[in-house]
């Protein structure tokens, strides 16, 4: 199994980037269907392939009869973000005090299931819960797209039809097997669903019935989702007892050229180049082969990462995503924030601070939609207007500086 290729589009945070990264593997020339919401002609063309893919006639008829396209998912597929999120903004929202506290509560609540998962799959509780927290905020953010409709649309329209046909058939087989009730199968526009945002094909390979009711239900059983995530990481090469990595201090002038997660060397080689733990102590040789991860360059937090970081990476094929899970897992074990600050004079905001900033924007008469801690287009537009008024650089970014300025009136 190569999860990074087969599970490209899980968390909402990175799906655009991950979709574009896998565009290159589309190889079948799809039929260009008219931009009509009627999918019946396309479904008729897909039916033989679905039948050979073990989707029964009854399942096919039940779920595809009258199926209408939702072209908003094609807009999402084609969306190119003009606003690039800085790593410190990404991390400060994904690993904030709120998520650490919520995660610790989940560790207690699900202790038995997590202990069982560790015994069976060799993946520790904090790591599994960290994935859950980053993927769906512990089951609070699943996405709202009916999966059969979203995947049916993507199977018939847009740039990745051959890939999404596979996911569409997988979703139908999941319904056919009775794992999840049809009305409950909702998720991201790209088809990731449930507590840990599996794609349907990932579900078919790796989901487990961990609460023993006979169904692998990643929508309504957090226990099934936790077991399935542990299984995912185990199959991605997770090595029990090995840390994902450690934060390190780099010597002045070290060259980062050619270094990265994949360029692994023995710990002794890094020590010989002057790399130390952040407290100045020697590197632990037990980490074995490690690569250097410095997502904001030599002046930001730097890490030596093991093969277990690669397993986290494979969940979503993004290093920033892997680092968010890794760091959240450390925080759940009682660790603190990174020792080295991000190289910015305007640090990012937690979700609580984002909500506070949004509240201040509303008080100033801006229409920003719901105060939800997500700084979308409307929030950024309002921030830009306030930055202009305050004589700050009007970049629309919500950071500590604009929050402090607005708190002061
Ligand atoms: Ca179950």
C-alpha cells in the first residue's frame, strides 16, 4: 500500500494543494459532458464499469437514479487560492490551547479503545488522537457534501474523472456493505469523510470495526475511527516506540540545501555537523536515520524527523500537516510549544483569538459572516479595511498586530 498516493485529499486544510499535487496521474480521456445537472447519460456510461467493480444493480439503481450534479465541487476542484497561508498561521490555529485541552479530554474519554488500538496496531494514543483533532476537530467538522452526489459529479465532470470514478464506486460499495447509512455519508467536497476523513478507497482498504458492532462506521463511531486511524498509520510503516522526531538547534551557517524529510542520515552525522537538541544537549542516537525538517528556513523551528514522521505525512501528503499532528501529539503528552519561535514579528492567532478578532470586526460594522474562528474572504476583506484605516500594511492577514491594534480601539 502506498497511502500518500491513494489517500491524497483528506483534511480540509490542505486539500487544494493535495489535489493539485496528484493531478498529474489522470490518464483516461474523459467524455466531456454538457454542463447540465442531469448525470443520467454519464451514469449510463459508467454502469458497466461499476458492475465489474462489484457495485450491484440494486445499489446502483438506488443511489444513482435521478442523481444531480453539484457544480460547486468542480469550482472547489479548480480553485486556486490567491492567499497563501504562512506556516505560523496554519500551526497556531491547528495546535492551540483549545485543541490541546479538547484532545486531553478525548484521551481520557477513550482510554480503553486507545489502549486496545495501541496493543493491536502499535500506535500510541496521543498520536491517534492528534490525527483526529487535526482531521475533524475530534468529530466536530465532517464536511457537508453528500458524498455520492459530490463524487458522482467529480466522476463525470472536471479534470480528475478517472480518479474520482474509483472513489465513487468505493463509496457505493461502502453503502452496499451497510457500513454507513446513505443519509449519513457526507464529507468534504473531494470525498473525505468521517472522524478521521478517510477517502472511500482508503476506507475499503483500512477501516476497521473496532467497537465490534459488525460495521466499520467512521461517521458515527469514534471508536471505529480511532482504530482505523491506528491501522492506517501501522500500514504506513509506523514503528512502535519511536518518536516522530525532536526539535533541534542548528549551528550558525549550516546549509539546508538538499536537506529535507527524505534525506535521512544517521544521528551521528547530524551531531558531527553541529546539530544539538534545543536545550544544547546531545542528540539521542536511538532515533536512527533522521531527516532535517525546517519549514520556515534555518531561522525558524527545526526538527530531525524519523520514519514515523513519514507515516504522519502519508496521511495527507503535506509536511505542514504532518508537523501539526506531530506537535499536537507532543502537546497531548504534556510537552510545550516549540522552543524556537517562528521567524516573524507578527505571530499567528489561535482560534480563540481569531474569534475575538472577528468580534472586533463585527463591532466595527463589518459583515464577515459567522464568528467561527475561520478567517475567510469576508474576514480578510474587513481586516484589510481596518489595516488601511490604522496605517498598517493592508494585507488582509489576521495576526497579533492587527488584533492588538483593534483591542486598543
Ligand atoms: Ca463498528
